[in-house]
């Protein structure tokens, strides 16, 4: 399973904002993250709508994290563009497995999805670099 391109780009954008700790315009974010500007703008709108970042208009406008990087999780960013994380479409309320019966794997998928969501919640944009340094990577 692979993250969608949009989720990958959203993570890059939020990480760049976390590293910069200042207002950054969309063009600069696009260049730093190598995300095409039109796609970056689409993602930025979703991140603003989710409350993870704040936008400022005007000549010196741009984007900044809505709060401390330590309070923004990897799960929040991914779900801001993808919706709730789930392993299988059978976990969606509006999807019905075969003939109104729950498939045999539904509970397994729920369990695995919960594990992944919890793990994604364990990483914040403020802790990622410190986690990396604690494990001896540079």
C-alpha cells in the first residue's frame, strides 16, 4: 500500500512549514517541496480548511502552521487530504459487503486500521527530527 501523491505532498508542505517557523508564500513552498504550484494550492486549501495551517492574504501573505509543530500529527495531515484512514472500503458506512452481511475480514481490517492510525498519531512534526536523531541517524 502506498500513500497517495496528494498525501505525500501534504506531508512535505507541512514539514516545510514546521521547519521554517514563519509565514511562507505558496510559490516558495512549491519550490522547496517540489510540489507543482497548482497542486500545492489545492492542498494548502485543504490544510487551511482542516485548521492545521493559517493563510494570510496580501503582499506579505502566505501560510504558517496554526499551532506548534509538536501538536500536529502525521495522521492529521494525511487525513486532511485523504479523509479518515481505513484499510478497506468495507469499513465505510455507506459501503455494504456482500448482501448486507459483514465480510469475514471487516473486524481484522478495523483492527489493522486502528493500529496504523495510532502509529500515525504517535509522530508529530515537532518530534520527527528528534526521533531521527535519537535513533542515531543524521
